[in-house]
C-alpha cells in the first residue's frame, strides 16, 4: 500500500506543472488565411484564384516554411518538458562475486557472492522557484512566433510573385498579338514602298528605312515570345506541380483594376511580418535577460525513488519487505564559473539593445516601403490614365484617316502608318495597365498582406 501512495505522489509531481503548457492557437486553415483568397478576388479573375489554390496545395517553399513552423512547435514542447519532473525506470539485475573471503568487521563470509534485483521508479525535478526555466520556455515560444511570421511572409511574398508573373504573362500574350499585327502591317508597308520604288515614286532610302523597321519589329516579337516562355516557366515552378506544363489565363481585356486609396493609415504597417518579428525578438531577448539573471540564484532539485530491492530472487521481489523508497531535496549554487554567467548576462543585455535598434530600423523601413509603394501605385495609375488618353486620341486619328482614305484624301500607305501608331499606343497602354496591377500587389505586400482599403482614415 505504501508503494502505491509514493507512486501516486511521483506521478502527481510529474503533472502538476502542466498548467503552464502553451501551444500556438491556430485554426486548422490558417495557411489558407495566409493566402488571403478574399483579397485576390478583388481582381475578379477566376484563373488567378485557381493559381493561388494550386500554389497553396503544391508549392515546395510554402511546405518547407510550414514544416519549419511545426518544428518550432515541437521545440517549444521540448523546452516545456524540461520544466516538468523526470520520471524514469532504471532497474538493475546483477551478481557480485569475490574470489576470496570477505570480512564485514568481525563477520567473515567465505567465498562471498550476492545477487541483487533492483526495480525502482526514479523521479527528479528542478523546482523552478525563480522561474528561470519558465523564462527559457517563453523565449522559445517567441522564437516560434518569429518562425511563424517567417511562414506568413513566405505566403505573402510568394502569392504576390505568382500574381505578378500571371499578370506579366497576360501582358505578354496581348503584346505578342499586337506585335504580330504590327509586323503584318509593316510587311504591307514594305511591299507598297517597293512598288513605289519600282514605279520611280520614291528613293531606295525610303525602302531601306521601312525594311529596317520591319526587322526591328520582328526582333521585338521574338523577344516577347522569349519573355513569355521565361515567365511561363517561372510560374510553373512556383506552382510546384511537375505535371503542369501550361497555365490557364484570362484575356487582357477582362482584367479588373482594383482601386487604391489616396492615403493609407499609419496603422497599416502593424500587420507586416517583419515588424511583428522585430517586436517578438525584443520580447524573446527580454526573456533571455531575465533567465540569465536568475541563473545566478541557487537551484533546488527534488528527487524521489520508489520500487523494490531484493537480494534473494525474483520470486520474493514484490514482497513487503523488499519495498524501497526515498525522498529528498538537493540545493546547489555555482560559487565560481570564471565569469561565464556574467558574460552571458551582458551578452543578452547587448542583444536586447541591438533588438531595439533593429525594431526602429524595421519601423522606419516599413513606413518608407509603404510610402514608396503607394506613390508608385499612384504614378502607375496616372501613367495608365495618360496612356489611355493618348490611345483614345490615336483611335480618333485612325478613324479620321479611314474617312480620308474613303474619300481619296489619303493614301493607303499613310493610313497603314496611322494604324501602326495606334498599335504602338496600345502597347504603351497595355504595359502601363499591367504595371498598375503589379503596383497594387506591391502595395498589398507593403502593408503586410492585408486589404489596404480597410485601414482607418488616419493618414501617414
């Protein structure tokens, strides 16, 4: 009966500290929250949403980031285990033999031999009076939080890269179509110039100039096709599925252009992973400093043992007379460590100062990146507006040219050149429109992967 009482006490000691256990509370679909599908729906492109889901399911970089996050969870559990009592079984069965007589005082035992059966449960527990072990666990919890922000940053950056590549791919599709039209028109212009030359209506220089322009257009077409292949290959790699060899995308004409605000709240940067990481790092080092200070204080180890010890044989092992138990406490303090503990404390204090400076730098950089991204987006929006105005003017000029052509007031050759100018204006409009879309993605990344349209009215 005594054995069960002591066993109960040992088990109780091994579990009473579990109230301190903490795990990161995350929803089962937190990774999908990182992808932020609701934001990407602002572009109203189902193919883009499908790409995001493909990246979410298959991308290896995201899976690696998630694995690192799970490893951090296990590291915290391992650290917390060091706060708990240690209960183990370390039995021993042995036989002691001597070749000569053994004397115990006046007692002489010839040819002494003895068999011992020891089956104990042993418990040791460092009583965390000063909370040093708790501080170490909290430090690792903050390290885990930092790793989880790295995971979130991976999702924000990679989904942004996927969206940028997707829009560039759509742009190249449209530019290739326009360039093919431009090459076809230029070929027609070359034919007409050659016909004029054969009839003595123009010089050979004019023919050569148009032929030279044709080679330039053809080179540009080849460059567009090469860029299209490159961007497509990059996008396929980001998808992380070796079975994918083509990416379904929408046409340029159906792309939606989300609005951007004229100003964004200063609170928008609070969700940035790098800023949250900098805050967590300060807290982590704060715990390290506290732990280093408490390392100077005495330590107290509680120990206990309960089991059976028999010097006869196993058949008598569990008899009442073989029961073994002991219980005690071991105080200890380091009197001299050569200054190692003081050096460790000073190191952590300096690390805390460094962490504070890192936070200030990240804060300033975050505001700069937000302002830069917002200004770039505004400029891209303005450039797109100007290129659209220029395109509309070219369309009016082309319509006027058609009317002149119909009444014989303009030649077919001159009208073809007007069509070329229209296509060149379309090329600028296409580039500026996609540049604007990509600038909205960069702005989304600058605010930490949240909807910047939902921030407060307090302006930076």
